[in-house]
């Protein structure tokens, strides 16, 4: 009996650590919820609340969570999922439109930041190696922070938003070289092996991106078209999660940034008709994981150490944030960009990124009895400055339009035409397409009749949303703009442009779905006029109460049509019967066959 229980008891004992990790994860998320709610209540970015939550429950304050090193790999998956979703909005053509300028700004920013950091480090008494590590650490910005803030502000698809993301991706590639160099400088590898490692990474990257291209352009679309996938909504959701997480894992395995791998996969899928739905399916999980990421980053903060070394930390933050913002702004101006654009990109990239923790950890370790590359005060000072710079990011991005506008006006007053600097449209931004006047949800027989009635006048201002690829194909044959996705997902409605729609027509037969959509549209587009389909008269008032302006009652229309047919038939019968019909001498003839 005891021997039979021995195995399960050992198994349970081995699982204690895993349950402890789950406990820490739940505690961290709970703290993030509470702190995020407080931040939202105070009118602050929830990101600030998440970072504070991690600091408070982390090992340096309350000590409720001690497993930040174990949590970080899980939390980093959230950044990858977020970048995967962003990639789905960036087609390859849109990225190439910003290629040269973004590449130049990114490379110059990285190189000049490292150089300036190295020179300043030497000036304050750091060794050459320590100063170089400091320069590399501050040269990278936080992909997760910038993307999250720009997304919350609906600026991720703006000119400066796309350019900022492009520079961040260049930094993610550069981090690979920095990590290898940091390892070589601390004596972990010879320069010959460094060159071999870099060559191997380049080769693996080529193979990886080739595999991504084949997989996401040919294999995945065919899998999503399988009847099994179309019948069961769970399978496409699982497929979306596997694609996003799998691309991040594959990139990590070859030494790339997981976020970069996930973004690349998203870009390759962006031209797929399923892109909008895939983004909607992965967003809830990404939200949870990104929240965990910021809370886990906050756990590295040590308020007591910061208060004891406030002068050092504040000087670092001021130098890093101010220096990077100024550098990127000037580089953007050198590339003939407007002040508004330049300041917005500069403020977006002013903070220090999460990969600085990786570089700092490598540099702070001693290998083979050799001392670490950076001292303990430098390490803790840079970590503290990194977290504070992340905290400042929402506020820096918020004031960028005001500061950029002021500089634009100042430049216009002091030079004719603002010095000939190109405006944002000339800088390569895409012309914003005309927004849809009519959103048509559902393209079955009822939706097709609606479209046929509007083709002559409003076909160019109508967008069709449907989850059935066959219906989407029919709508495209009509020449209509389409979105393949589940309209009950807010992401899908946003992508279709429901916020700017004048009329939303709901032709779906399911009452519960229509009612849910009425609530969603009323919340997202209060001024939109909602016309809803109702199959049964008893549910007519329910949709009106939910917020629909007009309800097309199928039973009422059916009754009216039947009555019309009866009246027409009776009138025809009276004409055919003549006066004798009144005396009952003739019967109604049988109906003619149409």
C-alpha cells in the first residue's frame, strides 16, 4: 500500500515548485490589476500601475514574489504575442516604404548612442570595457513599452508609430551582436569563435526566415481553408496561438529576439484574409502576458537603493532620456522630417529597453575567476534608470505632439516654409483610405440583397464583415471591401472602421449575436445608425431596447408580404369571375405556374 502511494507522493513533491510559480504568477497579476485600476482612476497609464505593482510585491519591497527570473521567460512571450499582432497590421510593402530612412535613423542612433555612452563613461572614470557595455545597454529602447503605449493611444499605425517600430526592430537585431560581444569581452569566448558564432547566427536566420516565408505564405493559409478548421472555431484560435508562440520560440532557438521572430511571422501573414481574425484570437492572451511582463520588469526595482542613490539615478535618467530623445529628433530632422514627426519618434525611443537587463546580467557575471565587466553600483544604477525611463514613456509620448507643434510653429516663424522640411505626407506616409459609410455584418442571402441595392451609389463606401470565406469571396466579386473575421470581436470591428461608420447593418440571423453586436456598436460608435435583422416578432423590442435604431422584423414582413399576395390573388380572381362570382356560380381558378 505504501509503495503504491510512493510514486504519486514523489510526483506531488516535484510539482510543488511549479505550483509555487503559478501562485507567484497569480499574485503578480492580481497586484497588476489593482495597481492598474488605481492608475486608470487617477488618469494615468495602466503601464505605470503594472510596473509599480511588480516593484511593490517583488523581492525588494514586500517580498511576496521571489521568482522573477523564472517568470521572465513566460512574460517575454507576451511581448512576442504583442509584436505578432502588430505585425499582422504591417504588410511587407508598408515596411519597405519606410526602409531606407528608418534603417539610417536606426543604425545611426545605435552607433552614436554607443559612442557617446562610451565617451561619457570614460570621462566619469569607467574602464573602456565597462563604458562600452554601458553604451550598448542604453542604445536599445523598450519594444514592449513603446508598442503598448502607441497602441493604447491609437498611434501605432501613424507615420511616427511605424517608424518607431522599425527602429525598435533594428535594435532587436543589433542586440544579438551586442550579446556576443559582451560575452567575448568578459573572456567567455575568443574573437575567432565570436566571428564563427555570428556567421552561424546569420546562416540560421536565413534558414529561419525562409522557413517562415514558406510556412506562413503557403502552408498556413491552406490549413485554415480546411473544412474542419471552418466548422470548429476552437481550432483556428489554437492555430493562431501556436503560430505566434511558435515563431517566437523558433527565433529564440537561433539566437534572435523572440519579439522579432513573432513580428516577422505576423508581417508575412498580414496579406492573408485571415489576418484580422488571427489578431483578434491572440489579443486576449497577449494582454495577459504583456501585463505579466511589465509587472515582472517592475520586480527588479529597488526603491530603497534608489532613494539612497537618488543623485546618481536621477542624473542617469536625465542624461539617457534627454540624450536619446534629442539624438533621435536631430537624426530625424537630418532626414528631412517635420518637427512633429521628429519629436514624436524621439520621445518614443527615449527610454532604455528590456534587453538591457540581458546585457547587464551578462556583464555583471564573473567568468573563469575574472571580475565582472561592470561594477555593482553601475549595474543597479542602470537597472533603476531603465525602469524609471519605462515609467516616463507614457508621459513623454503624451507631450510629444504639443512640443512638436510648438517647434513646428517656431521653425515656420524663423524660416520660410519651415526650412523646406518635408511634411508627413511627403515623408512616405500612406494616404489614409476613405472610411466606410456603411458596415454590413453578414453576407448571406440577406446581406447580398442589401449590397445589390446599394452597389450603384455606395459600393466604394461599404465594408462587409463575415466569418465565412465563401461569403467573403462572393462579396469580393461584387467589388466590395471585405474583412474576414468574427464581428463580435472588437478588433475586427475596429479594423473595419466601425468607429467612423454612419450606418451599421446587421444581417446575421442569430438573435443573441445580433444583440451582442448592437451593444458593441453602440459602445464603439455612439453616432452610428444601427439597422438590425430580427427573425421573430417577440424579439423585436429586445433589439430596440439594446440600442438598435431600426429593426427589420422578418415575421412582420412575411405577414405583410403574404397579405399582399392574398389581396392580389383575390383581386385577380374577382376580375376573372365577373358578376357571377358574387352569386357563387364560379370557383377560383387554380394559380398559374410561374
